[in-house]
């Protein structure tokens, strides 16, 4: 059961209404995450602005979704796994790319190194080794790219943690945190 009540956009007022109306106008729906964050309009505005700024960076939408999936899996966030699996499909990720992203892997060597770095950031709480930084650089990520990776991890950790606290009702096709494993004979 959801622990923080979502704001009903039909009765929202002030800044919350403005922000929720903007979300609906932009994406055609108002996800429960946004409605729940709207209980604190400053938090919703910060989240939206952070995401909008990162969308203008060098890292493309597919890679941003792959990072979101890796972070959500590492943090066991069912809401974000569900949302980013759906969004990932919308930006062109194939089902196998969604699955491997959750494992912090990619068939593309550069993205694989980036996702491994993402996972290290989450698991090691940002205290990554010199070797991890050298590895992601060697894969072709610039210092600016690394800064954007850290920023993407941060915004995704925020939503993961918020959803854990709020127990936000999943309003996307549900994706379980537990992953199916396949054995190779």
C-alpha cells in the first residue's frame, strides 16, 4: 500500500498543478511517481529540472535508460524497473538490451563499461577505485561523460529511494525485481 498519498491532478493547486499539467502535456500521462512527488512541489520541480538538463547532455536517451535500469535493479526498485523498461522500449531498446542493462551489461563494449561503472557507483556509494575510473575512460568516456554518468546515477537513486519510502503504486506494466535466469547447457 502506498505510504505517501499521490496528488490528484484534477484537484491540484498552485505549483503542484502547474508541474503536473506540464508533465501531462509533455508525455500524455501523469505517472504516479510525479503525482506522489507533487506532495512537495519543490522536489518534483527539482527532479523534472534535473532530468531535463541531463536530456541536453552528451549521453543519449537509450544509454540514459540503460543506466536507469541498472540503478533500479541494483536498488531493487520495482517502480523504476517497470517505468524504465516501458520508457526503454519507447526509445528503442530491445527486450534483450533491457534485460542485460538490468545486469549492468551491454553488447556494445563502451556501453558495457559505462554500465559496469554505474553499478560500481551504486554498490560502492560513489567510492569507486582508480581502476574503475581508468576502465571507463579507456572505454571512451570523457571526464564530462563521467560527470553525466554520476549525475544520471544520482537522479535515479533519488527516485529509487523516494519510491521505496512512498511505496509508489506501479502504473506501468509491472516488472519484478527478481530476474529470470536461463541456464546454458
